[in-house]
C-alpha cells in the first residue's frame, strides 16, 4: 500500500467556521499524523506568505484557532470556499484556497513591491541573510516566483532599498 509523504486533507468553509473563528482538522488525519503536530503551526500559501496559528483540542477535535481568524480575514474566506491542506511535516501546512467558482484564488501578498513596467505587484518573501550593507538590519527581501495582478495602491519600498538617484536634467528637458 502507498502512503503519501506529504498527506493532504480538505475543508469546506461553513457558517460555523466563520462564526466560531476556528477550523477543525479531520479526526482521521489527527489520528495518523497528530503525534507530529505541535501546538503552534505554520500555514503557507502559494505566494510564499506565512501565518502562525495555534492548535487547540476540544471535545476530541483539534482546531486551527489563534491566528486562524487573521488568516481567514486576510484571504476573505467565505461560506463555501474549499481549502486543501498539504502537511509538510514539522507543523507546516501548505494551503490552497478555492472560491465558489471552484477556481484557485489570486493570493494577495502581505509583502510586495511594485513592478514599475506594469500595473502588477510582485510578492516578496522575507529571508534571513547576513546583511552586506551596514544600513540594513539583516532582513532582506527575495523575490519568489509568484506574481499577483492588482492595481497599484500606494508606492512602497522594501526596507534596506537605497534611494534612487535623481537623473540629471538637461536644458532641453526643462523646457518641455
């Protein structure tokens, strides 16, 4: 018999999930993999953004709870949304979110930088690297392979980016 090294389960968002601000993990999944689960888990979406949540146990059910509500609100989870959880071990879950049209959503990014060549925003992922610039605090941005199309809101720069140099204007440019 074959057993996946990265087991999955799915959940459909119900009214009770929204009202109670928690999401239950299937009992069979907990029986098989619960020993590897700690009380604190990490939820990651395809954009690379991560969310911390706490697991609680009540009436024999294990729930995503503290931190779950912020995740649910950020991705605008609604009644009928379909979520697929892939357990990657060490308390880490990859979460795919499908809306009522049965299509995967476009994931908004918690951290982004604007693509000045279009109206797109490129998701950024914080990575710990040793700073090579004394003006940085050691946390630098790396661009993962995701892109989110969204109208520009306000311009922002990631920390540690150097200010752009102003282009020198010639006399011709000033007269335009």
